[in-house]
C-alpha cells in the first residue's frame, strides 16, 4: 500500500494504513484511501476499499459508481452491456 500521511489532532500525522487500523469502519477514510489508490492506478486497493465500503454501507452509491468505473476501465463491459 502507498504511504500518505493524514494530520491528527495531536499535532502529528499517521499514514492511511495506520488510520484504517484505528478506525476500520470509517467511510470517509475508506473513500479517501480508495480515491487516492485510483489516482495512483492501484486498482486492486481501490476495488478492495470500495467493496469494504459496501459491506458497511450496502447502499453507498459512490462506491457502486466507482466500482463500475474501475470495472469499465479494465474493459469488463462493452456498450451493449456484455462482458
């Protein structure tokens, strides 16, 4: 996993990996990790985090949209909806 640091209230910073260990069900953090992973072309991490979001919040439209986008980027579905 990539290393990005987020500020914490104590004045220091911790990595995304450390953050997710502390609060594994934080949807905002999961969305942030997934978005950064997508920007860094780390498709596996992005997909894993979006799926994790959907386990916590099954109606999360942003996670569904982004999973679909990742899938289409990989060439999973053509315009006719066929694989």
